C-alpha cells in the first residue's frame, strides 16, 4: 500500500511538470525542465523500469526541447537596426530578442528640436523616452539640477505608476528619441507580465546610473565657504 501511494505521488509530480511545460515561457525554466528530464531518463530506464514513468519523462524532455528549438529559430530571424540594438543592449538586455522586438515596436522613433519639453515638473510623465542622441537638462523650480545624454532613459521612475515627476526634462540640443506613451506601455506590460519584470530591472539599472552620476557631480563641487 505504501509503495502504491508513493507511485501516485511520483506520477502527480511528473504530470505537474508536464503541465508547467505548456504554460511557462521563461527560457531558463524550459532549459531546467529539459535538463531534469534528461537526467531522469537513465534513472527511469535502469533503476526503476516503468513504462508510465518513462513516457512522462520523455514527454517533458521532448516538449521543452521542441519549444526551445522553436524559440531559438524565432529569435534567430529577428533583426534590429543599429539604434534599436543600442536601446536593447543598454536597457532591455534581460529580454529575449522576440520580447525586445515586441516592446520596441510599441514605441516610435522621432527627431526632436532643442528646447522641447519631454516631462514637466509636478505632472505625470506622458511617455517613456530613450535619448538615443542629444542632451537634456533636468530642472527643478527652474534651476538646472542635472543633465542627461546619449543612451539615457527619461521617465522610467514614474511612467508605470503615473506619479508626478519631480523635475522638468528639457532638451538642450536637437535629439533622436524613442518613446512609448505611458498608457500604451502599461497596457502592454499588463498583457505581458514576464516582460514587465525584466523591464523593471532595466529601470532599476537606469536609476542607479543616474544616482551614481548625481553623486559624482556633488562630490566634484567645491565646498561651501
């Protein structure tokens, strides 16, 4: 009786793993599932022969290898322009090529003129911006408190939750920008939660970079008399 109940637990665990294979889309999870099944194959065949166990392990292995191969082929066919690749490398590195392609396609590339305001102080950020080329100033109460240059994200601190910006971002030169409206970005991430977690990591890196830059500027200032 004890052996019978144990067998049912094993079957249940394998069935759960098989079900997970069909719904989870994280590449590393699929690799882990395939590796676990591959390790289990000789154990099933040589240590405890059982047709049922063997078929379940084989199904897990085949499903994950097949989906990984399909994802790899899809990713291999995706192409990025030079400016898209720079955006992906700097801020969306945690996304697979297909996911990065989908996210970038939600936005638009534009050329903007010096003096244009991207974000206004005490207002919600209208869009997430990527400053591909150019410079921008950060103003608080009309006083410049920082600068942004090529490769910077603009609005990442507030665009997802809609809170008001603590400063105004004003272009200090003609610029090349990628932007995605805040409402469109939130809707896209709500429909793709796996992308949202990776994007949050990119935002955190961008904010840490801005903080480090601000600390450097403060350290370089002469001491007050």
